[in-house]
C-alpha cells in the first residue's frame, strides 16, 4: 500500500534522514586504506546505539537473502554492486566501495548510499560515480507534484544510457516510511508520463546503481552480496526524498550537501 505522509510525519522522517546522513558522514571519514569492513560496521553499530535508533539490516531477511543479514551496513566493494555483506576484508589502495545505510529513528526510516574511491583514484571509477550521481540528481529533479513515477525512472535511465551504461531494473528505489522497503518500486529506467502520479507526502528512496561492463548480476556465495557477472566495478548512490508542494525535498543530505544548499 502506498501511503502519503502528513507534515507531522515528515518531521519524523526528516530526523531519521539527518541521522542516516550523519552516520554516512562519519563512515566516509573512516574509510581509508587499511580499514577493515567489519570496523566500518562497528562504527555504524555504535552510532545506532548512541542515538537509540534501530538497525534496518541486522534482522532483515527477504526472500532473496539466504539468512538474516546480520550486519548494520552494506559494504559493496569493486565488482559488488548491492547488498554487500561486511566481512573480514581490509580495504586496499584503488578499491571502490559503496556504503548503504538505513535506520529507524523513533519508528521512522531513512535510507541512503554513497560510493567512494579508496586511496588512488581511477578515472574510469570517477566517471562511473559521476554518472550515478547525475542520474540521482536527474531523478530527484522529477520528483515533484503532478509528475509521474515514470518521469523519475526515465530521467535516471536517460543519464545512464547517454553515458553508455546498461541499466538493470530488477533492483531500484522503493517507498520508505515505517519500514525500509515499501511501495512504490522505483526502477532505474522507464517511460515518461507513465505510472503513479506524484503527490505531496510521497516518500521514496531513489537509488541509481550501475556496473561498468554489464547489467547482469550474480549472487556471491555469502548469500547476500550481488556482483557484476563479468567482474566489472559498480557504483551505487541513494537518497530518501519527499514530494512537497514546492518540489522534491532530500531528507538524507550529508553535511557537504547541506552546505551547498545554503550557499
């Protein structure tokens, strides 16, 4: 069921969004050569406990997962595109890592993701990151009253395909509110003018993700991590966004992004 949030409910979602963004900021300060993925997960766990929040991941067990996720953070490295299960792995120079984090604060959920390079940057990785970030911005721009959900999906897919990337629509954005995953599904490609009409109070997580050489996934033996079938590297970004009377409101802006909006 698709629910529209009241102004009072949006206040709760804003608080959750700010917390999720702040956690990602601290994780981005921690990511470096020599850092273990399990250390990143421990940082997320500590911040959740300090805030009195609830992890959306630890007990999460959908049909596509072999068991409850058991961690507080998704860490997808290099050819891992989505749902990267943190394990005993140390980041090395040249790694490409996405951090995907969702939490519930006072019963309201926000979800966000960012991809960064570790140590020495690669031009092809920066192009990939730049493309998913532009796709996210294009999708957010369409998330306004009177548009259709297909306008959002089309905008995301157009950026990706114009840059030469193939788009997988199996996994994409989703409604958020009291739970992490709800209706509607927001594919990363679509047809403009089609689908659900956007109305104030609708809140979704918009999340473009791309792989450098393919749009096909394979599940890792850990039962969770989804990797590119050809071993090419992946990038994933995400924001929780609300439709308001005046346009889209991003609820998970990180510190640098919040500063940009006030300049």
